[in-house]
């Protein structure tokens, strides 16, 4: 989370938007498109599957190539998190931790 906060800020995300990511797809202020991306990531992490409803919403905004990228990107970060957590990698000093919800 900490390294990605820095990258998100450089990409132009506001601090409020970054906090909202941690709050999830049902937090007020997300567009339908962005809420669906967050929901897909949550569903993939929890159920290892994107629901039909979320998939249909994503398909309004993304072509097949982008839909596949959402699944693979989420999967890649999940795999990295499994390794980082299992190996006990500690947060580096100076980087923020995931906000409590």
C-alpha cells in the first residue's frame, strides 16, 4: 500500500481518493466504472471470481483485453501480497500503512 500511495500521488490521485480506495467500492464518490474495478479486485481476492453483475458493469467500459488485464493485475498483486505477508516483509520506514476502516 505504502509504495502505491506514492505512485498514486504522482499520477494525480488526491489524498481523499486514495483514502476512498481503502474504503472500497461502496464508498461515496466513485463513478460506476471505478467502483466496478474496485469491486472486481475485492471479488477476485475474496472469491477468486468476478461476479456476473460486476463483469457486466466492467464490460460497459472496457474491451476484452482490458477485462483480462484487470483479472491478471489483481491476481499478480494478490500473489505478491501472499509472499510478502508469508515471508514477514515489514513496511519500510516513512511509508504509510493501509488505513483502518
